[in-house]
């Protein structure tokens, strides 16, 4: 009986930790009246929102005020800038962590030699689906639509994304980022190279 001979096993690991991507909350349209809605090619608004100290300062309906309060709870960049216009690019998506792994093994049987490799990208996501996720966001996120009403003056309508709270069932503001595909998914590849006449 012929038994294969195993050479040394090689293991390589690469870790990448990356800070989040910056974004800004803006009004829809040209709120400050400068005649500029944002870069024409991108079609993005550019008027940064004013962050009120309390939701009742918002000229909006009660529902919009409640949703705004939920967003402020989740967004540190808003809490840190009360009573002023939001500074550009001060909100960020979460940090991302990624771990890639390569395992290689040589197997020899008489005149045959085989190099086996296993490459696994984003091992953290393989271990837990909430790990290794890379979040991305648009550079500007439209949050309020401002309209001038004949009787009430200005009114701000919340137009940001919403989500349903799993615990309470209430509708809350959603943070404006989503997982990037395929960077947020784990992948594996198995390879083999066979050599003759060693």
C-alpha cells in the first residue's frame, strides 16, 4: 500500500480594519436660496441641515419630530452638533473588519506532487453573519423636504429612510447605510496544482 507524504502546511492571514465612509445630512432642494442644488453630474442636494437642540424646534408635524428624535439617538454626529448647521462629512458609517485566510498543503505520491490551496475571504462573516460587514452610504443623505405653506409658514417634512423596531414594533428613522456586496460576504476557493516527475 502506497501512503502519501505530506509536506509542511502553510497558513497565511491578512487582517484589514478600515474606518467608515463619511456622509452628510442635507435638505432636499435649494433651501438656502443660493441657486445651487449640488453637483449637476451627481444630482445631489448640498444644503446641510440645521440640528435643533430639541425636536419641538423643528417646524414639522409631531410624527416627523418623533422620527427625528430617534435618529438623533442613533447618530452621535447629530448629538454633538446641537443648535448649529451640521458640519460636512462629520457622520460616518461604522468601522469594518475583515480577515482573509490561505491554507496550502503539499502532498507527494511517488512521481506525483500536488499543491492544495484553500483561500477564504472574509472569514469573520463565515463565523458570524453580522461580522465582517462593510457598510456604505451616499455622500449626502436627504433628510427633510421644506415647503412654504400659505397659512403656517415653513414646514419641514421628514423624508429619510424608515425602519420598524423589532422590539417595540414602532417605526423609527433608519441610519442611511447598507452592506456593500460582495465585500460583506464570505467566499471560499479551493485550488490544486499537480506536478509530475519530481
